[in-house]
C-alpha cells in the first residue's frame, strides 16, 4: 500500500516574533516494512537555515531557523510512503519472565540496544502503581506477546479517549488515576507498565489512516498524529500494538520516529525569541491512500 501523508502545523502569535529555532520529526523513517519514497518540508516564512540529520535513535530530523518579524509560522510536510504487511508473530515465543531474564543478562548487540528502553525516561518512569496495574496480564509462565496483547486490550476497555482532558505536562500517574487521555497517554501508560515488569518498551510516533463510516466520504485533513508502544520480543524483534484502537499495527500505520517517550520524537518543537505574546496552534493531518502495490 502507498500513502501520501500531509502534515500541516501552524503557529499563530498575538505579537510579532523576532526569530525562532525549530526541530521536527516529520520524515517517515525506513523500517523493515516501510519505505519513504518522497518527502519534502515547506516552511513559511522561508528559513534562513535548514539542516537534516539522524538523531540518537536513528530517526530523520530537520532543524531550521526563521528570522522575523512574523506573526505566523507554518510547517507543511508531505511524504509518499510504501507500507507492507508485517509477517505474523511466531506461534511460540518467550514467556515474559524469559524475556525479562534475557534483557537483564544478554550481551548480544540486539539485546544491548533494546535494554536502553527498559529504563525510566523524562515522561515515563516505572512505578509500583504501574506494576500493580500490569500484573493481572502478566500471569506466571504466560507468553510475552499474549501478556502484552491482554494489557493493551485492558487499556482500551478501561481508559476513556478524551481529547483535552490531558496535556503534554500531565504526569503519567494522573493519567493512570483518572483513566482519561489520548493516544500519547495510552502509549505512555503501556510503556510504563511494561518497563515496570522488566520489559523493553519504546514509544512510536506516526500516523494511522482513518476510514470513514460506511456510506460516507473520507474527510480531507480529518486524520491526526498517532502514537503506540512497541515491545522487544527476544529472538523475534519489536512487536507494535495500538491500545487506542485495540489492534496490532499493520498496513494502515505509518511510522515516523521512535524513542523512549514523546519528548524524544515530538513532531515539531522549538523556541521563539522576542515577542510572540499569546500562541495558538492549528494542526491538520491527511493520510490518503494512493495505490495498492501488486502482491
């Protein structure tokens, strides 16, 4: 499947801004199931500097600076991405205790790379409360994949999707207490639970194609940025699952970047110098199906 993803971010300021410095994770990264065919970023006003690099986690990231005065900054990313369906999980796999032990003592490069996602990060810290929530899914001897699937299904059933109830500054323990939030919160809760049980879990940022109700046309711009957790399964790889929609991550998902939590891979972040006043933000995302790739 090929998708065209358009992500438009517009900042509006009540007072003119003198200058800004911005960093963005907008280019879909290369993975075993995904290939970015084309990509471009348009910034208005035109930047005076624009650079591209790979960050610590191997994600494409661009950085630019804009000189003012200006009262609006618009960043539009357009990408064409080819997505393949990932091979199904093996019928048998390690128990969660076996995975925990491998992560604690394994020395091969794959395990060492995964181990960094076992530790606390700026927005997600393991805790007794998260372990208590996770434990019913992690029965003794249970396969890791089954435990993770059960955990994310419980998050889907027991948490309420409520835009506006949380912000990026809402602590994970408050999300756990109130059980309201959005996809970023649910990804953080799942990651915190998994790390509390000794697993390696990372935060994946990207997009999901939104299908319209039967008989209705798809609304352009109605899609949104999305996020989900990914857990390391020894001797197999990374297992991506979506607690917001209670499903495995498949061909309708586009991966942009991954890291320890949202703070590592936020789509657009930066700082303004001089002026600005009150800021308002408008974000529009469109994930349009282009053409099916013949099998």
